[in-house]
C-alpha cells in the first residue's frame, strides 16, 4: 500500500493537464508536480519510519535496550524506503520515455527540446527537423503518428554505400518542441500556427512546412537536402510506410511492396515537391500496434510518453493548419473541420482519420445507426449519403442513378444510403424535410445537395466535393493565374502573420458550402497584395473572371461570422454571365431584373460573339453602378458632416452626439439588382416559345426579365427587338429600371392570373395592410352573422307584423288600458 498510494495522488495532481490551460499555466503545473513529488517522498520516508518503529516495538517490547537500539536504526529504514520509492519513480519515468521498434530495430524517443537546450542542439547537427506542436491542437494529434513514423523510418535507414547509421552519416536528427509548455520559445522562432515543422541547416532555417502533411509530402523535401549534402548517396526510389506502421513496406514480412514510392528524381535542384494530398492516401491516426514491439518495455502509464502518444489524446481547439509557403511544399492540406473532439482519456473513442481507399467495392453502403456513427460521424472520411423511403416514387426513380454513381466513385468517394423506414430514429435526428434527401458529410459538418438527380449531376457534384475536401489551398501569384484559367469564380482569403487561429477556424468552415459553386483559396503572397490593393488583414474578395468584388466588413467579429460571410458568398458566387440551367434558374431569376441572352450554342462563332457582348455590357453596367454607389455614399457622408458642423456651431452637445451616431447604411437589399445570363436557344426552345412567345429560329435575342412581377421586355424604346450588343442592352436597361418603366412591359402570365398574383404580392409586401383587411373582413362577417341570428330568434319588435302605424299611434305602446292621457 505504501508504494501504490503515490501514483493515484500524482494522477490527481496532473489531471488538470488534460484540460485546456492557458499557456502560462503549463509552467505553473510543472512546478506543482515537482512540489507534489517532494511531498510524496517525505510522506513515504516518514511512513517507513513509523512502520519500522511499530514493528520493532511489537517484537522487542520486553527489552527496553533493544527498542532503543531499534530506534537508532530508524535512519537506515528511512534511507531504504526513500531509495525504494526513488527507484519506483525512476522506473516510471523510464516507462514514460519508452523506446519504439521499427523494422525490428530499436528506436529511441524523439529528442524533446527546451529553451535551455534548443540553441545547443540545433547548432550541434548539420540538419535538424523540429516539429512545433500543441498537445491540444486537433491537427497536431493527426500529425503526431505521421511525424513519428517518418522519424523511425529515417532513423533505421542506412546509406547504401556506408556502414554508418543515418544519423551519423548525414548528421541529421529529429526533435520536437511543446509550444504550450514553451510558448516563448516558439514565438521567438516565429511559429505562427500548429503544427509547424522547420528544417534547420547549420543552425539556420532552411525549410518551413506548415500544417498536416503526409509522409510522401515531407520525404521529398528531406531527400532534396540529403542528396545535396551527400551527392549520389540516396536511392532512386523510396518505399515509404504509412503512418503508424512498424515496418517499411519492402521489409515487412509476408507482404508485397505495394506502398507509396517516392522517386529520387525529385530531389535534385529543380524539384519542389507538388504532390497533392489525395484522399486515398490518408491513414488511420493511431499509435503503432503494440503487438509488433518486443515485450521488454511495459506500456507507458503517464500521458508524457513518447511524443506521438503524448500528442494523440487531448481535447481542445487551438489553431487550424496553414499550408506551406510557395517556396516550400505546395501541396493541398487536409481540411481542418472536425466533427468530434479527441478526448484525453484512452477509454473514450478517438476520431479516426480517413481510411486508405474509400468505396473499395464501388457500392452504396446501407447504413444503420451504428454504422453511421462509426463510419460517418466518428471519422474524417467524406460521405455522400442518400436518405430515402422504399415507398417513395421519387426515391425509386433515383435509385438506378444512385447505384451507378457508387460505381463511378469507386476508390474516390464513399457512397451510402439510409432506409428511413428502418432507421427512423436516425432520420429524425438528421431532421429531414422530405424524401429523398441527399447530404454530403465531412468530419461532422454537412451540406445538403439541392441539384438535379441525374447521373451526370451527381458525378459532377461528387468530383467537386472530392476536390474541395482537400482543404483551403494556399496559392501564390503564379498558381492563382493557372487556377483562373480553369475557374470562373474564385474566393481569395488574404492573411498575414498576425492572422489568428479563430480566423482560420472560421475559414475552414466555408468550403463545404461552396461545393459545385466556386473555389476557395488563401494567400499571403505580397504580389497578390499589391495586385488587389490589400492593406488590411484578413480580407476576403471574389474574383470573377479577373474582376474583384470585396467583402466590405473588416472587423474581426464580421470576418469570423460564418453565416454572414456565406450570405455574401451566395450573392456573388455566380459568374458575371452564367448559363441558366434548371438547377440555377431560381437563383439567377429571383429578386433581380435579368438581362437574358438567347443564343445558339451550335453556332460557335456567333455564340462566342454573343457572350463577349453580354460580358462587355455586364462589366460596363457594374462599373456604372460602382460609381453611383460611391456617389450616393459620399452624399450621405456629406449630409452627416453638415449635421455635425451645424450642431458644433450651435454648441448643442446633444445634437452633436446624435449626428456623430448616424451610421452610413449602404445596404442594397431594398434595391432592384440587375443581373446577366444566357440560355441555350436549342435546348430551351419550347420554354422560350411558351413563356416569351419568341421563336428561336429567328436568331439571337435579348429578353429583360422581371420574374418577381411576372413581366418582361423584348423591345427597345423605338419598338425594335433588343439586339445582342452592349449599346442596345444598356440603353434599354436604363428605360426599364425607372418607376414606372418608360417601356411598356409584357406579361409572362395571363391577365386573369395577374390579378390574383398582384393581390398576393400586395399582401406579402404589406403585411400590416393584410392583417387589417383580414381583421376587417372578420369583424364584418361576425356582425352579419350576429344580425341573422337575432332576426331568427325574434328578440325585438316587428312593427310591420303587429299593429299598423295608425293603430299604434292611437293606442300607444301600452294599449288602450294604459294610463296615458287621451284627447
């Protein structure tokens, strides 16, 4: 009991480490641990003395001299007890730093650097790869087994031409720095996010790797420097292990070499690795299997075991990962959104990383509530899931396309389905609004698919989802230029070294909502800062065909408002002149006056000319609106300044405060916006004829449509058709946006339908008037009904049914026997 008691006490003392502490509390906790160990040592020593005294008193009580002699031996017992307890503590400490085994070779723990040893250790080796991490960072938890396996792989490798070890031959070592315990050390080396891996060469920073990177992304960087240091010493290709493996693929017994290989052709001076992080290369973030290690060292009992195990079980939200700089590894990073939190106790479930290969069988996996939690909720794997009911006709019609989608996505994306008749509780928790409902899941985040249900639509969305799940790509000016050639709409997030983890966490929540809509990237390239005139960070804009539109809010609260940012993105994520399809028709038409070009795609020359004219008209109109916007804003500012000057001249402090409190509100929500789009005249021929009465055989036309009022214009002020030219379009727009329009509109519905439509619109736009009308009608109906009931009951005199007027005047109301006087 004596030597078992201190361990629970120590655990109770260190329990606070599992909770997210502030950075300064980490050192305080360490001092508490040291004091606790001294107290435990004193307690053990005193307990040993009392035990020895009691034992000798019971056995040597008859002889007083013997008892005195025994008391003289108490210091000996004190020394023995203290030594034994110290041995137990030393063994426990040795267990905390246990060795690992890779390729059946013993691997010592990774070197842990402190402020006292950092400079000395870095300068003592030619190369040192240092991981800066936080034990509470979810991305650091994901990165821990990757870095550990990378270290074990290189530590146990030997140069082909030398008998020396890897460490001796290349003078290359690995190390870690706990940035929670040594925050000042990390800050002094400009560590801005976790994890950050820095390669030092001769004591100077040679390479910076930000965020979570796979082994096959970090290895080419190391190979480049190793080959440069010892030319010709590196193999042409490497068989790299997966994170958590205990053997290299080419040395693992009983397995063929089917792993990832990195050729050494990329390690010369021309090579900057650009290998993208593929979804099927992500491995399970678990510690190395215990069964592969020899049974010499018992498992660690404290959280401060090897660095991998120390990183892998914590609970907090610290810093979303950032990607590498352009001169480092230009690779996509894994998304930082996490569904479930990693926990500190080993008895609870830990979030798993994406599996090696998704959808191996090419089928739609039936998901139960248990499977859904295990495969979808508790992992980082992307899933495309259909919720259906067997009796639903729409679900039955969609079923063949869904099965074919699963075949198309074999090895690319997990496809699943949930039968809501069987799993009613699960569907209730998901809060479905109807069948079928299709949701895309990634790390606990989800987004609903609202597109068409054809096979091509499913495949297009799934491919976009796979691309966007690689995370927010970090770009420079060159890579952005390449991206602009492929993408019409690109959201660009500008950040600098002072951008906080909260900003990045908000950014990482945006990509799922942009699937199939636009591309989201981030950058800290000064060239792009100058191109877009960025002077404050972080900043967000959308580039549509090279034309920037800025997100106006600048405060940290507004930049981290995910819903506010998404609402703005929805208003600008369409191209300047998009093609109108069945899936985006409502988004294009509703709430705007739309200049709709009806063009024939089959005529390539005319098609390109028509799109060019539409884009020119759209750009000129947008430029004009920007000038009007700036002019109106300046007028409001001038009016505010006049109020301030007037109040200041009068010395009216109250009026001065009120004038200064006036906010310049430039909200455009109440204004009718003008959009531009085009539609395929051949594919939508019937709809164009029935809606607008236009025969597409007559050539390209332009329609200005006001969907909210069910009206349109197809002629200019002179009565001619609107041509596909910027002059004709811009002149007509100015005539139709006035109130009332200078050109008489035509209706897309009949006159009879228009009456009821106007009534409905009036009631919707004027709710108080609607309530007043309803209340008036209700009171009128109640009054009429009350009168009918009273007449039916006969509750009052009916003069015409009793006496005549003359008799009534003669006899009086009381009859002839009344006491009234009669002349």
